[in-house]
């Protein structure tokens, strides 16, 4: 269990002890409380091997980093300044009305995949690289072209494992859920189970529990219906929601089912506003009798 950031400014102010002031000390402190974390900064800009090396050096041997894929990898719009100058100069591209790269060429996209993967080598070599989170946008709907793109992405990131999160409900509609899970199983990719606001509409998925690889993955986004589809200043504002113990308890039985089917189950809290995510993660630990800094006990313990 862990959180989907350890650096959000509101989390830094609300959760870390006053004596924990530097970036290095924050990661070291976080790793005394949790055994895994999701890196979200890699969605906004390509990670670097030097940064990944520092992450590896500042955490225990069994600590796991899940890495959110850079936006271009998951078909999000990306501004040119998010790419290295060498790529901007080597590949022509058009911009959309918001200044983002429009339909990047296959060659450019594949070079970005390669740079992303190369940057993670320090984590990979230390056995600290978990899954690559492929969070696809709400306009990434269920169709053949997009299924092919998921398979293409998995091949470019191999041998690293991926976790696939959908933001459009077409992927889990009755006629599509079976093919969706079959595709991910064939790719040995984890289906990302989600807890989100219970809203009507295509941009919200129900709380389905499914295992499509040896790793089960759940992301808790909070249930803030007012901000889910709104323009907000930051991701922390969008996911500003503190779960009640009763709401967390709803997941005990589904998580037990996931644990029975998967080799490893990760529960990741994305409600990283103030101390909400670490506090809810600790509460979830208590529901499974997991002390801080320890592995999850075997089923039935």
C-alpha cells in the first residue's frame, strides 16, 4: 500500500514532520512508512536516469516504484517544451490550438518510448521498478485501433510490466469487458481497478475488481464528484477527498479476492491533498493488520 505521490506541496506541508525538509529526507521518511509509491511527475515530463538513481539510493532494498507513463506514451497532448531539444529539432510536428503536438509521428513516439525506458534503468537494475502505469485519457475509447495501440505500447516497454487504467467506460461495458480483460491477460498487463466518484457518464468507471496478470492494482481517486470533470488548479484539487473508514471497508472483500488470485496486490491512494492519501493508506493497512514498513501478511493470517 502506498500513495500516488510523495511530493505534492499540500502533502509536504500537512504530512511530513517539521524536521523533514529536503527532497532526499522526504523520500527516506516516506519509505519508513510505506513500501511502494507511484511516481506521477513522469507523466508531465520525461524522467532522467540521474533522478531515478537518486530514488534508488534513498530507499530500502525492497522498495518499489511504479512509474506513471509520460503523456505522449498514453496519447495525451504534450507541449514541445516537454521534449528534449534534440527530439524537437529532429522531428517535424504540428501543434493543435492549445500548443500541443498534434499526431506525433511513429518515429518520434518510439524515440520517446525509448528515452522513457532508458531513464528507468537505475530502478530496474536494483529490482525497484514496479509497473509502468498507462493511464489513458477519456477520449481513448474501446475500438480495434486503440486495442492495437495498447499491445504496441506493451511491446515497446517490454520486458517491464504495465498496468492499464481506462478513463472511458466503453472499455468495461457488458459487451466490451470480456474482450478488454482478455486483451490485458494476453499481454500480461494489469487491469487497474479504480475507486472514483459514483457519477453517471462515460468518464467514470465502476469499482470493478479484476486480475489480468500476476499483479493486481487498485487506485483510489477519492469520490469528489464536484471536481471530477471540472477545471481545477492542480491534480491535488481534483482528488481532494478523504475516505471514511466505512468507505475503505467496502474494499476489504474485493481486495481479499484480488489477493487470492494475484501474486502481489498494490493499493495506491491518489487523493494526495494534504495528508488524505497517507492517512487513508494507513487506515487501509489497519484493516488488513499491516504495520508500517512491513509486507502484507499471508491470506488468512
